[in-house]
C-alpha cells in the first residue's frame, strides 16, 4: 500500500523538489544569532552560530557545529553533529541518518528512521515546519491519500457493500452517539496498546499489540467509508434530489470530505470528528452486521 501511495504522490506532484546539492546551503554564520525557528526547504542547513529555537530541514541535510536550544528535525536528509555541536532538545532524522562526532552533546533523544518516507512525514509535520497548507508536498500527499481512499471504496463495496450500508445507517441515525462510542473505543485501544507494550513480555506483547493496531486500522478504514456514503447519500437527498447508486454516493461524500481536507485546521478537526463517528458506528453495528460482538452462553 505504501508503494502505491508514494507512486500516486509522485504523479500528483508536477515536479520533484530541488535536491539540497542543487541549491546553496542556508548558513547561520559563527557569531550570528537566530531567535526564531530556522527552516530550510530543498537545501542543506549549516548552523555555525547559535539558534534559539528549533532547526528543521525538508529534503536537505543539517550540519551543526554551533548551538541549538530547541529540537533538530530533518525530513529526507541526514544530520551531522561536529565535535563542538550543542543541542538542547531532540535530534530526529526521518529518511536519513545521524552522525555525531566525539564531543558533540545532545541533551534530548536521537532518533533516526533511514527508511521513512519523507513525503508522508511532510504531510503530518509540514505545517509545523513552515510548509504552507498549499505547499506542493502537502497537497500532493493529500491527493495521494484521497486516491487511496477511492480505491478502498471500490474494494469495500465490491466485497461487503451491504455491511458498509449497515454501518452507514448507524452514522446517519446516531452520529453523536457514534462519536462518543468512537472516542471511548479509541481511548480503550490506546490504553490496551500501552498495557501490552509495558506490562507484557515481548514474545506475548508484540503480537497482541499488532492485533490492536490492526483492529484500529480496520475500524478506521471501514468507518470512514461508511461516513463517505452517509454524507454523500444525505447530500443526494437534500441538494441533488436524485437517487445515486451507493458507490456513486460514497464517491460524492469522499469528494466533499476531500475538499474539506484542504482547508487549514478545519480539515484536520473535521476529519478527526468523522473518524471518531465512523469508528463508533463500526463498533456499535459490528461492522454492519447488527449483532453482538460476543455471544453469551
């Protein structure tokens, strides 16, 4: 699935961003001060002076010989800490590695994920790193996600269309109840995952933690498809005054939700609420089957 989504992202973006080697590095000279967040996009960042805030690079690497009081975050590049480097926060490299010379000091944690896709991390962290909501990387990632949701609609309606409609009926009839059930369900899954990761042995806890994650993913995906259909069917009755086929109605709902996703902040909160409603409806209807989860003898 990740390979498919990354491919769609590359197709959605009109041109790849310039590599750091193609652009002059952003440099904070020795003796200079930066009192705000320091961000480089598409090029390297060199910190020889003092940065009183966070330091970040997207599609570029960071080299530090001076002082950084905040965190260092690099997406799609490496971090190099010279012997005189001083970092007061965490150092994270997603899609790259961290090379710390003897003498370099980091007061926080150092975390490196060399195989992480910088595109997906940009989707989550882009706005906080200075990328606008209309940035090419952010927009491309969101378009790729919407394309993946469209493929998921086809899969779910082809395999279990009747059950999806049953869950959507729960979304339409009791959205507020579904929201609270979803919120409680998510909290329960998080607490269960923490319990398995902290209080159980690795040989037992890891498989159970994987099962919890898989259950959460199934509930989210199933519930959101039901939300798409419920929204599309409501718009069809209230505005279009037509009778669309279920798949067409779900596609309409996806397009509307996709448009909302591009709205700054509103999109995030709307999708979060929709996700909780979908998860709650999936739980209360047992994935559209309308039967108890457990049979009592």
